[in-house]
């Protein structure tokens, strides 16, 4: 079990509407974070079968603390679920405690989804060059999650790809535990960790599947803003997911604005048999030489590759990807087709 947390001196984010200036104040507060370094944090978790687990860590200079709990003797659940953990620490007001959620895919989960966020599910404009960030400043600093545009058709398609149904939240769980689709979703993005709460609020507002999110610690340098840094971060995050679930195959979702095709090509080549399909939303930019090579790598490996500018062609989208040959994907095709028929 892997869990990361961050200690910040800030109020709870309120993304409700309140005018442009209130929105700007809210968003600026997300970026102007005040990290709490060297803070002892205790993780408490009780598996369904087994003794209570207690671990203590300390936050680093950026306020992050990471926990890796070995659960070799603990079998994955029969249905996907969120494991609820407690994070405890002390501050000037005394002992504090918050709830954390860790995804546990079901034993029978054969296919998962790893998705980019920026320009794959949400029109961001916040990653890439400094010039792009400045050009999209209103979108970044003056729009709340409910105001942001999602990529057309992504809500219907992702809901269908997730299994066409939402797993119920256990009655004993708190109201903060998110619902789950039958197939687990993981999100990998080059957006900064400062936007974690914002992006979760956006996905909940748009009815998109909720899953673990792996973002990036930003700095205004070449490593953060350069395209090579984006690919390195995504490849590393995807490889961690593949290592955590060695018996699962994954569909990779991305777009052509930040080198996703190149990163996914490397993953396909490095992990034969683990990737069921690669979906790339095209925004109109011409393929780079690196992307052409990646396209050839994916096709040579026999992995279905879809390149298109929308998600409206659900059944055809999946059949061209090669997922129609996957027994676990047959139901996905049926649910996508059903979802499309209800939209027309």
C-alpha cells in the first residue's frame, strides 16, 4: 500500500462560486502554499483481516510525507474499494486527524485505466511553456471547477470504460469516501500538486471516475516546464502503477500536447504484454519525429493505438484500439454503445 500526503499551512479549499476576484483569491491561495517541513505524521490502518498497522514519517522540505506499507499476506478484495486510513499529527491547536483513501482494485480486475488529465479530460492550459501559462491565465486563476470545460464526450466515454456502473460506498465508510467504477482508474499528470483538490473537485462535478492521482512538484525551471520533464514524470509514475499491480493490464489515455505518445511508446516497449491499448486525443499539432517512432513502437508490439480528436465514436474507438479482442473489454464496448444510443 502506497500513500502520499502533504502538510500545508492553509485553509480548507472552497471552490464554490463567488465572483472572479474571489475565484482568483482562491486559486492564488492554492499556488502560494506554505509547506510544513519536518512534521511527524502517523499513519494508522486496520486491514479487514489482520492487526492494526501504525507507521510514522516526517515531511520533507516541500511538506510531503510518503508511506509504503507491505501487505503481502493481505489479499485484494472481491470488489474494488477504498481503504480508509487515518493520518495524525500535532500542531498548536493540539492533536489533529484526517481521513485518507487508498484504492484497492478487486481480485478479478484484469483491466485498469491510466489517464492523463491536462487536455485529455480537462482543457487546462497550465502546463507546457511559460508563454502558454500566461496566455491561459484567466482559465488558471479565475475559473472554479464547475466552470471549467471538460473534453467533449469524455464523461460518457470514461464512465463506460469504467464498467458502466458505480460501486456502492460501504455503509460504515464516511461521506468523504468517493464512489468507484468497476474498473480502476489512475491519473498521471504534470500539473502541480497544488491543484490536487481542484482537480478532484472537477472530476466529481463532471461525474468522472475517481482514482489515485499522481501529480508533480513544480519549480519554474527547464526540468519542470520542458517537454522532456513531462515524459520522464509520466513514465516513472506509470511504471510504479504497473509494478504495484503485476497481474493487471492497462489502457493508457493521453493527448498529443505534452509528448504522451512518446512516453507511452516507451512504456509499451519496456513492458511487453502489460498495455492493452493506447488512446491519444489529437489536438491538431503535427507529429514530431519522436512521436512517429513511438507510434511505430506501439504498432510493432501489437498494441492497439487510437488517434482521434473526440470521444464520440465509442464503439469504433474501442474496436480500432484492439480492446475488442480483450475478453474484459467486450462489456466496455457494449456499455459504450448503449451510452451513445441514449445520447442520440
